[in-house]
């Protein structure tokens, strides 16, 4: 707000009266209010941009989480196959031959 000293205020009061002083105060107040509202508009635009960036970030993480889920499922499946292969023991030639012959022979 532009500053006016007491002598300037009295000069305006003499020239325009009480209504002139009120109009002058209203003018400077509305000018300051316009600046405040413009700053508020700028701040809200920045905040909107931040929210839009956050949405993009969440969507990226959602895709990453889906990919990670797929990797975990594939690893779990591979581990289950490996566990089944170990439990049935089809890869050791000695055990495989014993199973074909009719079971293990202790001896």
C-alpha cells in the first residue's frame, strides 16, 4: 500500500471530504487485495501441479508393484518345482534305478 502522510490525508479530506477519504482507502485496499488474490492463484496453481505429479508417481509405483508381484509369483513357482523335484528325487541315478527295481534295498 502506498504511504500517505497526515498532511496528504488532510489535503485529500479538504478537497474531497469524508467520501473522498473512504474512496481512497477503498481503492488502496482493493489494490492490495488484488495482489493477495493473484499470489493465492499462483500458489494454488503450484499446489495443483504438485498433486498432478503425485498422481504420476503413484501410477509409476503401481506399475512397479505389479511387476514385482509377477516376479514373486514366478520365483515361487520355480521354487515349488525345485522342491517337488528334490522330494521325488528323480535326478540321482542311483535312487532312480532303485525305484525302477522295486524300491530301496537296505543292506
